[in-house]
C-alpha cells in the first residue's frame, strides 16, 4: 500500500508551477474592479515597519487565526505552539518570528518593488531578480521590468496587488518540510513532503500550490498524500492578514497580502493544480501505479513525462499569447476580455475554495486535455520520449500551433484558456470584494462607535 502511494505521488512530481507569470492573469482583473482601481495610492512601508507598528495586535490576531484554521480547514496541519508570534517590543528577528508564525520560508526577501507588465516601462530605479527571488533560476523575472520602491513612496493598489500575485512563486513556499534539508522545515509541523520532487529547486512548493479535493474514495484510500495539500490554508491565511492590515490602517500591506492570496486562487484556475493527471480516469491512474509496483515502471515514467510536457506547453502558450496582447495594448484579446470585470462577483464564502473554486477547474480538466491533444504537435504532448522543455520550442510555439492545427486550432486553445481565466476572474473578484467589504464594515463600525 505504501509503495503504491509513493508511485502515485510520483505522477505529479513535475507539476509545481501554474501560470508562469501571475501578473498577466491578475492585472486586468484588478484594473476593472472599481474598489481597487479607484483606491487612493498607498504609502509604501517595509515589513519590519508594519510588524513593529502592530506587534501586540498581531500576536492576538495570529493566535485567533490559528484556532480558526484548526476548526475550519480540511486536513490542516496545526502550527506547533512554540512558533506562535510573540510581541517582544524589539525589532530583533521580527521578520523571522513572523515567517515562523505563518510558516513561510524565512529567507523570503520581502523587497519593496513593482513588477511591470510586458512592454511596460517606467523611469524608476531598477531592482534585480536576485533581490526578489530566493531561487537560482529567475524564469520570467529576467525578461520583465522590475522597479524599486522605498518607504514613503506612494503606489497604486492595482500595481501593488498585481506585483504581489507573482511573489509566492519566488521562494515563499520553498523548503517547508522535514525532509527539505532546512532548519525551518524541521520545525514547521508539515511532516515529510507528500509529493513533488524535492530534488528540484522549486519542487518543495508543490503541496502549497496544488489541491486535490475531488478525487474518488479509492484514490484517497490508496494515496493518502492527496489530502496533504495546503493552498486552502494559504488562501485563508492571506485573506485574513489582508483584512487585518486594512483594519490597522496599513493599506500597503493590506493590498500586498491580498495579492499573495490571489496567487493561489490563480493556481486553482489551472486544471493541472486540482487533479493529479488531467485526462486520466481513476482506473488508468491506478493501473499506472500498479504496473510500477510489480516492476514495470515504464507506464509511470510515461505518465509523468506526458503530464509535465502538457502542463509546460499550456503555460508557455498562455504566457506568449498574453504577453503579446499586453505589448500591443490589445485589451480586446479574448484572454484579457475574460479577465475584465463588468459587474460585482459572487459573494465569497469560505467553503467556496473547495466546493466552487477548485471544482470549476477540475470539471474542465478533460476538455483541456483533449484540446491540447488536438491542437499541439504530437511530440509536444503525446510523445513520452520527448522532454518538451529541452526542445527550445517556446518562442516559436504560436507559429508552430498555427502550422499544426491552423487558425481554428489556435483559436480553440485561446478559447479554453480564456474560459479558465474567466473562472479566475469571477473567483478572484469574489475574494477581493470580500476582503474590502470586511474592511468597509470594520471602518463603518468604528465610525458608529
């Protein structure tokens, strides 16, 4: 049983990232939510400044939050009591104490900066990717403009939240398990990494960016690791921290925490983050695991390679298409129109993370698999002997799709990606409006008092 569970876990070992640049999928959404677009610019402040100004209130808040998590979340791993945030009146190690209390990578750099859209330029001092990410490979950060902010600057809510939506992919969730070979992973209480490849630099973040809530009972019985996922924790953690920051009058961190939570909602709009192997039914997944168990790992290796290739090629196509649309200022492009809010969103409820938000992408997984199979070159999505990422095919991908499946196939891909982004638009707006409604309520109450 344990061996089969391990083999099933390997099937999702390569899937740790969702949309490769979250600013692409968040900016238009945020720019068309009136409460965000029309908000007054926020005064920029360092994390230390925010923590010191609110240290005593934060101690009580984080204790209350931990109790809420334990009572309300699905398969939550409780925070060890010794990690509770304590107000000491000193700035000594305050960032580390906070990182431990919310169980994120304490090496996170938390710089003050903005990440601009493709093609966007501003006359502001640049900041290097290594000042933002704890990773050695910077990915898309190397090809976008990053500009410094300093305490006391003013920044728009749209800019702050858009930038923040990309931050969790730059090291926030790295090394948090007992087998991650980090000091903090040994004390955080998450146990051994349930799935993902711990040998990959970014592999340890997978259980915080993927959530499997809709699998069959037999898969849960054989693959207990499927329950050890934590994006729901992150979504609620940063929602509540955002509300706290706004209520304390620290708008900059209210917007920034909001963006961090939106990142995980963005992950949930991608079917590769809500089901182990899109396109596989339960019996196919089990059969792959069983064949590996009896000494025939070829099926397992094929499944891993195909899932990795399909996931990567989807991200590449989406990123290229949207980057081009932003560079051309083509807000009529279907992907950008899918993110454009024209009316208030569904009222947010805590249970929606599982019952609505992840369910939507889960229901679209098979359709996405079929579209990729029909429109992409066979060697990209159906040849397990090929490692797509080594083909150096990314920058010619749009042209390749046109040559392979014509405009109809190209448009079919754009349509299904737009549909996924439309789900994020609804869910993201619901989340944002819930945070801001809570802040308005608190402000109104204070005025009444």
